[in-house]
C-alpha cells in the first residue's frame, strides 16, 4: 500500500468536533489502497475526552506521538482556572470571567502565538518526523487544521523530505468567525495573512469543507481548491427499529453553543408560542447537548424558558448519535458572523443521517441551506426572520401532534464517510502522480 503521514492535533481519546473528520478518513483509507500513519501530540490540551472513539481506529496502524509544550498552564493560572479545567474553543465561556484578564490573555494569544499556541511543537516535530521518514519512507504528507501549526509542520517537512503535501482546512484562518476578536496589532494581522497565503500557495493540494470557504480562499490565493465536506459514518447509525422517538416535542441542539451562535430570535419566538399555546407549553422540551456559553443561558432565562431546558453535559459520541435519532426536531444553528455562509458544522451531516427533521437558523443562501434543500432534510430561516422561524416551528409542531413528523430526506449517501474518503483518495492519487494542478 501507499503510505500517507497525517499530522493532526486532535486524535482519540480526545473528543469534540475536531477529531471526527480524520479519525473517519483514517478508518477507511485502507479500503482504497492507502496505509495511514498518524502523528499527534502525546499530551494535548483538548476540550473533552471520549474513549468510545477508540473503536474506530484501525488495527495495527502506526500512531506516532511526541510530547507538546503549550502555554495553557500559565493561562489557567492567570485566569484563576484549575489545572485540570478544560479550555473551550472559540471563546466559549461557561461562567463569568475577569474581562480585564480575559482581554490581556486574548491579546497575548493573538499577537505572540502565531499561528496559534501550538507553535512550539513545530520545530521539534519537523526534526522528529524527518528522522522517522528517513527510516520509514512515506509517499505523501497531510496536515489538518486548525490549529494551523499543523500546516506549518507539513510545509517545512515537505521541503526537507521532498514530499508532496496536502493541507486540509476544517475551518478558515483569517476569516474564522472569532479572528477579529483576537485584538491583533497591524504587525500580527499582517503576519497571520502572510503565513496563511504561504500555506495556501505552497501546498501540493488544498482541501476545504465547503464551497464558500473555497471561494474565500481563492480570494486570498488563486489556485484550485477541492471541497470535501464533513460527513456521517454508516457504522454509527442505529437501526430505526431500535430507536423510540421522544414523546415530548423535543428540539435538540448538539454541540458547543458559543455566543455568536446564540439564537436570540428563536428564544423570543419560543417564548411567544409558549405564552399563547398551552398544549405547546406542555409538550415542549429543549435539549442542549454539550457546552453553552453563559450568554446563551442568560438569554434562555431572560425569556422564561429555563423550565423547558434539558441540559446534557458532554456525551460520548455513540450516545450523541442516539439522542439525535430520538429527537423530534434537530436544531442547526449557524454562527451569526461574516463567514456564516461557509459554515458547515460536522454535526450537520450526522443530523442528515439521523433522519429527523432539521430546523436551521442561518443564511438562506449559505452552504448549509443549499444542502438542506438538496437533500430535502429540513427548513431554514434567516437569523432575524422571526415570522418564518415561528411558521417553521408551528409546522413541525402540528405534524408532531398529528403523528406525521417524519424526515423525507434524499440523496444523503454521498455524505457518508466512506464515500468522502474515496473522494479524498482521488486527490491523494493525483498529487503523488503529479497530475494535480
């Protein structure tokens, strides 16, 4: 088999959204004639731990690990956090923090740790992997980010070892939704942009997760970008005969709820329906599975919805799948940020596989909306369109009351992890054959 060295920060038993994409690619690469070799930190700072994901790692694959030094202990001490307290991504704060200290730490993060706080792992990793490759040749390098330090490792290693290299972007770099919150100086902003352009230009191929993200990157660096979305794993889907749908009219959101994803209009809409319709009031359940920013909980309390909330802390992935398939409606919330059109969360595709109706609040001309329309999997309303949101909720509720709330999705098979791995392998084969433009 041909061999690919995959450089990833997130790997089981790390949990959360960042681990799923390449865990699933690695799971299926052997089906297409490629042997994966994974390089990952021995001691990463990750938001969650999920031992259940270990079952997806293929038997007898090589997993290389090297310790990483990260400045998070200093950050935790400065912010008054415990040594074992998890750091959440994308500025998610579950409790009030000191705004002065938070501002200082964000400024340091954005201006001194470029491209990110994992930068200290770059040079040691290149030295370590160069020695490994010298004794154990590989055909291809792949880096996946964020964190974008993984791309710097791939870039430097590709030059030293004269190997083709694919950069996979699960999220944007300078166009990510919280980039403007990093309090960057002009010097730091310029360095981020220059480094981003250099990565995009020098990689043998660049993969993104959405059409709009590819278009955004094309404005930075003119070249061919390949879109390979996230997906769902058929092995994770539970037979519908073994699932009992919730008796309540459950609206479930799975995953982190950061402040930019806080659906203020939804909470207001649910409050107005609850106040007007006693049956709806008795039937409603709002499931929140994962971490929520304190601003989300404050909005819920403000609208008198706390009594309807079923707050579930982080669940193992296998249990999350059950919750998705049991819920009456799956809530897809797009970040209300300048890059909202390009956002395609990993959970979205598992929503498709759950075969339950989806309610999406986000841009009606975004990538998520296009896929919902293509697959006939749900309804979309713009961020501030209170009338449409209300109509969609009541449409689903009336179907629920009549026992007819079902999903009529179609053409979701192309988003299976195995099919997407086949698409990835096409790029990999093109790169090593020299046919990639």
